[in-house]
């Protein structure tokens, strides 16, 4: 074996070199979700158009952010999509480049909230989602965010872990329902009820399983996860709480100094186009940020769709999330999971 | 022992240099961040870590579960290993294969299996309710019990393998000889089996204990954020806060715990000599 | 120990160890859309679906490559080291032992992160090579320990005899030592293969564009699609491993040595 080791190492090195040598490639960093569908609906057709090769990197947002940070001097990733507050965190570290929105032909069709959510044109929103409570309507009824702490769901409710994107949104709405105006206060209330909460989940996909086996009968989720529940035979219901629904937006960003700006812009333009946004919406993958998109009633059921709904969402300022998150996590660690 | 040290070094050093250069150096740099604060050498990371009540809880829980899993697997492991070594050749291979089998299955999937087993509508709760032990299903998921079972199932095979290979190498007539000389089974175990298999016990114990300390998927899925262990806490620090200093501190603590366990087990083993 | 008691012990232990595996196989056979036991009707659709997921094919190939060659590289480094540590009176032997054992006790996340930040980024080596090196380093402790354990129980005077009878040290190693520690080497290979193949935390950060190991791919898949195909894939992988163990048993007489 010793004899073959240098050969092997050289072969590995060659393979790695070859992969990096390819000209005219665009490297994007995206959520790992629904990649087969994205490939068909976005990546493959774009490769046809640009005559380039698309390299797709996936993972959870923090891994992907850590990598963008690690490669700051010589970016590997040219373009990325992530939550608005993660993007803002990168923007504050000066890792992002402004986007030349004049090159985005569908820019004017985007909902106003999506046009410049980070300031300085550092990001463009490409999808919205609503967040509400999903529940087993055969076992319980949910009409208010405060019902998450009611006796009916005691011991059978799950909340998002503080580390998730959904947690601040849910705490905000729960606080509103309880008449509290400070999230820290709401965290304390959750802490007092911690024994009655089955788990604080990190992935909503795990939740689908838990709700099928009746371990959990009510939990807040983002609309993007709703199709998973709708697809089963069990009576799941999407709550329309008295306090309204909350939600958020994901944005696309460009890394600073990536040297591939033109191709990245071309790709963003393609993704935001009415054609592609409609295709993604009809597949039930991403709700459109492009207001010109029209989808069938069947597809709309899985989406966060329509100006009325999107304008009604209570969306949290990403800067508030970013500034307060440490304090919330601290308090959460002291009072909830202690 | 052979005399020619040059040959000895030539054989031993490639492995050591490989690990040192490609593994210890990068990890060492990263860990050194745990001793730095405001550009100076400092222990403040540790003081801060242990001043948090949550971190102390997590530390003790991790130690407790690690010891429990290692001790339980040693007890079960001796029984199983002894039974396996007493089988005839063919049967022994088959049973050994079955013991190794769980190691082949991705820990991701094995852990998910426990969600189905321990759930409210799972077979364990069906049995509990069916036997009248409780009127309503018991909440087992996201408790220390669930994490303990998951870890035990994950690491027990390592203990059994270590003990089986140690017992295989025991002189075959040691046990019959001790029996003939009038030793009871307890004496056979403490005076014959234990001393002769201590290498295997130390290896198995270290593997199981350190495995339990550094397992990520099992505590993450079966314990969640309600039953944090050091590894899940570490991940949370990196994942949520990009806080590499705390992560390095936790890593350092885990390493010290594993090293101490290894040394302690070795000490115990050699003391019996 | 009476035979009945050992049978009961074995039955209980095997149920505990194998039970979840059986449940995974059956859950993968479900005709329904979620992981459940007992399964919701029977069908092979999830087993078939596994082969249609493109990313699984690439990540399977990568994981297989890392597990086989990473472990062989670890044995190439580890067997001589274990031999030297057991047969030569080396000053600093304990230091060597500790260095080589180090990867086992460093949490995987830190390893992955450290290699990304201080190896891949500054030197520009490919992620695949970094993964290969990381997996080799991770498997090395198992190789050294398991082989050491075998060597420890093999008396050195057998080799001395071979040398007295005219063998060189090298010949003695290949003719006397290696055949006797074959089971240990094989056990080390299987242990290393499995460790590498199922490794999650290290590979978490060491995944580049288009380069991802199978378990990471499974986790990513499961994060999104909670259907029984991951159970089906796990079952298939386990069957593959069983086939490897059986082959080892058949051609090398595994069970006679373990």
C-alpha cells in the first residue's frame, strides 16, 4: 500500500485541480432543500442559456456563512441565498458587494419589501414565507398564538429552538397575544412552561414525524414546510390566529470581490424573472417575490401568495434579530433549557 | 524487545508525523483560541464557561451519561463477550457478525429508529400501557433516558468487539484451571478474566466513553435542546453564534475528559496486575 | 457460566442491537409516506426511489472511496507503528501513542472546522484531499490500537525463532507476525471502514461544491424530505456491509481469528 500512496495522493490532487480549473463556472450557495427540483427548474435551463457551468454548494445557513467568511480573501462562492438577518450579518462584516439592480430586468415587479431589505442594495428578496401554527384538528383547535400555552396542548406542543429563524417570529407573536412587549419577558413565560413543551425543534421535517405519531399536536411552522403536512391523510390545519400571521423573507446576495459579478447578476436576473418564479411557485418550492407571478389555486394553497397576504404579515426587522439574538439566547439558556 | 531503535523509529514515526502535521497542528491552532482573550493569553474563556449555570448542568450531564453508558456497556459487554467466545466457530462468526452489524448502519438512521420505538404510539409505550404500568403513554423522547438508550445501542458493539478479541487471546485453559482449583464464578471473573482482558476493557471503555462524549447525532435528535450535552452545546455555539471561542473551550474540556478517562482506566487496569 | 444463561444474555443483547435495524428495514418497506412501525402497508417504492436520487450516487462513491482508501492508508501507517511500539524499546513511545490516538478524542466538528480554516483555506488543497487526510487520521487510532492489541498477545520469541532459523526481520514479519495478526488487521479494517463511512461531524464542514459524503447527504435529504427512503438507503447500506463481512469470513476465515 505504501508504494501506491504517493500515486494516490497525486491522483487526488489532480482531480481537485481539474475541478477548479474549469473556466466560466458560477458557484452558488443555496439551502439544501429540493435540489432535484431546482436543478430541473432553474439550474439546467440557466446552464443552457449562459453556456456556463453551475456549481451548487448546499448546507445549513451557518455552515454556508462560515465558509463564505473563511474564504473572504478569495471567494469560492459567487452568489448565495439565505435569510435576511444572516445576509445582514455578512453585510456588516463587509463580505457582500452591492447588486447593480439596473441589470435585473424584473426588479420593478418585486414586492417593495423585497427590493432593498438590507439597505445599500446588498440583497434582493426572492421569496416570502408566512409563519403560523399547524395543528391536529381532530385533537385540538388553535385560534390564537396564546393557545400554544393552553391546557389543551399541554405536554403535546413543540416550539422552535431559539437558534432557528422561526423562533424570534414566534416569540414576538406569542408576546403580542399575551400582552407582553418585550421578547425577554416572553422567553421567561416559555421558561415557566418548559416542562409542558415536548421539545424545541431545529428542523420542521422532524416535526411532521412527531405530529403523525401524536407526540406533538400543535407547533408553529413556516409555510414552506406546510406541503409536507398537507400531503398526509391526517387532519392537519393551518391556523389563522386572531393576532395574524408572521413571516419572513429570504434574500440573494453577491460575495465581495468574487470576480464573477456579471455571471452572478445574470443568474439572479434569471431566478427573479416571472418565468422562473412562476415555475418555482407552481412546483410549490418557493413563494414568489415577483408580484407579476400568477399561479393556480391548487399551487397557491402551498404558498405564501398574493399581495394581500404578504402585506398583512408582521415581519421582523432583520437588524433587530441580529442585534438582540445574543441576549435572547442568553435568557433562553438561563430560563428555558436550564 | 528488539534493540535496533533506528528501525523502530523508522516504523513508528510516519504515523506520528502524519497525525501531528495534518491533524494536531490545525486543531492545535484552533484550540489555542480557547486560551486567548483580547489578544492575550488568558483563561477567561473557561471562567466564563463555568460561571454559566446551564454550562455546568450540561457538563455534569455529559459526564454522567458518558460514565453510565460506559459502565453499562462493560457489564453487558462481559456477559455477551463471554457467551460469544464459548460458541463454536461457525456460530461464533455468525453472532459476531450480528454484533458488528449495527455499526454498519448509519447512526443517523439508527437514531431515527428510536424516535419510532420510543414515541407516544411506539412499541415501548404500547407495552407500558398494555401491561398497565401507566394509564397514559409516557413521554420518553427528548429525555435523558432516550439519549442513554441511543448511545448504549450505538457504542455497545465497540465494547463487545474489544472484549471478545481480548478473551480470544486468553489462554484457553485458564478458566477451567481456575474452576478445578475451586474458584467460584465471581473469583474466576475478578482473578482470571478481568486481569487477562484489561487491555480490551481499557480500549472498549475508552471507545465507548469518548464516543458518548463526542456523539452529535444521538443527543441532537433524541435529546434535542432540552437535553443538551457538551457536543450539542458546542454545535449550538458554532451554529447559532459563530462563537468559536466557546466552541474551542468546550472542545478542550471534552479532550481533557477523554484523556483523563483513558489515563484513569489504564491506571485501574494496571493496578490489578 | 451455564449455557442457558449465556443464550439468554445473547438473545437480549442481540435484540437490543438488531431490533432498531429490523425496524428500519420494515419502515423502509412502508407503502405510506412517513417513517412508521409497524409500516403502513408494504411496498418496495422507497427502496427503488433510493436509486433515482442523483446526489446519493455521487456521495456514495465519495464515501466508499474515503472509507476504503482512507482505511488502507491508515493501515499502511498504523501497522508498522503498532509493530514498532510493541517490539522496540523506543524512548518517547508513549508520546507517539498519544499523538496517534489524538484524533479519536477531538470532537469531529472542531476537526472539520480546523482543517477548513487552517489547511484547506491557506494551502488551497482540494476538499476531497482534505477529506481523505482527515479520514485517514481518524481511522489511524483504531488501526494502531486494534493491531497493537493483537501484537501484544503474540509472543515475540516466535519471530526470534524465525530469525534464528535464517529469516530476515522483514521475512519474519511477513511469514510469522502478519499471518498471526491477520484477524486484528481485518478487524481494524472493518472498524476503520465503518468509522469513516458513517462519519458525520468531520465531514460537515469539509464539503465543497459538488463534494459531499453520503451521511451528510442523507442528513441534508432528511432535513427536507422526511420519507422512508433514508431508512431504505440505510438498510441497503447495511446489507452491503453484511456482504463485505460475509466475504471476509468466507475468504479469510474471519471468525476463526476474531
